[in-house]
C-alpha cells in the first residue's frame, strides 16, 4: 500500500493560526482604545439597522435542536 506524503506547514486542527490570533488581538485592543462596549452601544443605538446586519452575520446558519415540552424564546433588543 502506497503511503501519502506527510503534509508540512499546516496547523493541527483546533490550533489557532498565529496571524488570525494576532489580528483578533489587535481588533480587541483597538475596540478598547476607542471606548469599548460603552461607545459600541452608543453607535448601535444610532445605527440599529447596521448593527443588526452585522449581528445577524454572527448567528449560526443552522440550529439543530430537539425539544420536548414547552419552549420559550426571548429576544432582548435592548442595548
């Protein structure tokens, strides 16, 4: 049986890419420097359509659930 050559240079599954981690760290740093949650909430209040457009992109596309009995879903739109 012929062996496939071992891939080199790829990260193992579950290990964050160093560049991606660096970019995320930089974004979080800038977020805090420009006012953090307080300023973000103020922006969201003034730009609700844009906020929800971005928020929707973060939601999972598929939700698989098994529910027995009563289910209540509450959507809190307060900022």
